[in-house]
C-alpha cells in the first residue's frame, strides 16, 4: 500500500513519485497536475511553506492529502496525511498508524526509533526511518481522542532544517 507513496527505488534526489528535492513549484505542478495553492499557507518553524497541496491521491479506500513544502521556492519536503482520520476513534486511528509503519518498514527496513509515547490524555505514536537518501517520519497524535493528526513526512537525508 505505502510502496506506491514512498518509493525507495527512486534516484538519489527524488522525494516522492518522481518529484525531486529542490524542484520549483512549476516543476511539482508539472509532475502532479492537480496540486494547487492551499487556501492558507502553513509555515514550519524554519520558514518552509506548503505552497502546493492535493487531495487527489488514492490510497486504498481513502484519499491522501499531499502537501509540498518549499524553502526559498525549492521543494524541501513532502507530507502525506490520510483523509478521514476521525476524532473519537483513537483505537482505529492508532491501528492505521501501526499498519502504515509496518508497510514503510517492509519497504525501507526497521525504523531506528518507533513506538507508543502516550502521556496523560495525549495519544502519541511515532516512527522514524533513515532510508538513504531519504528520512521518513510517521506520527499519530490526539488529545483525549480529539483533534487527531496522522502524518508521514519525507525529506532528503541530511537536510539541515530537519532535526530527528
């Protein structure tokens, strides 16, 4: 399932589905024609912005939202998020996160860090892989079953703005 989303057999600079690190927004749109600017930009701590977003990527029985983060008009990271992760369903959301981690591990090997890291009412599951030339991070989080988030981030290994 995840193999078609996170390709470990790609050239050294490829982040996701043929889209290379350092690509311009125009190059990303050429590779992913339905990618469009989001209604409002999300800015990461180091100033990267998600200048392009698409929800048109099928993944099993659901869609995946894909955000393309740029630094100085060059692609720095790709973030995948299954659409339809539901509030109040921590157990099912966590099962999905574990299943995705298993799929990524089947393709990229064992993560160097992975597990449940719950604290009080915060449910947290996080895994990290170093699969040269990529670093991949999966995390699921919710607070008391509310505001769930499940993300897979992919970026080039050695990117100075990404701290594991």
